[in-house]
C-alpha cells in the first residue's frame, strides 16, 4: 500500500505539480533599446547600469531600462515602453 502511495505522489509531482516554464521574451538591454520596441509618452526612458537617483535606488547589475521621474522632476505616468508583438499562437498550456 505504501508503494502505491509513493508512486501516486511521484506521478502527481512530475505530471501535474511541476510544469516546465518557457521564456517567451528575453531582453537584457546590453545593446540599448531594440529597434522593434516603441517608446511612448514624455520618453525619459534610459538604458544603463547605474541609473539610480535619490529616493529611487536600483541595485547594481547589468543594463536595464528605466523611466525615472525623480531624475527629471516631471510626471512620467504615461511613459510607456512597448516590446515587439509576441505571438502566442503556437504556445500550448498558456
């Protein structure tokens, strides 16, 4: 009986409990903004690795994209960075 429970638990963990994850979009901004991406709004988007400002601390790491209204003392509520279109037509399990 214990063996049946063990097999059932293993099946549930491998069949249902653990599902593989798929990366649909990966952008590291090492080459700046991708040409297919659209910047909309006031456009204070920046790419770099040290773009913190007082009151807006970003831990150091490789390049990232940021729109920081503290750096320009303006309202960037409508600043948008749009990636290229991502087709999910061939994806399953989403």
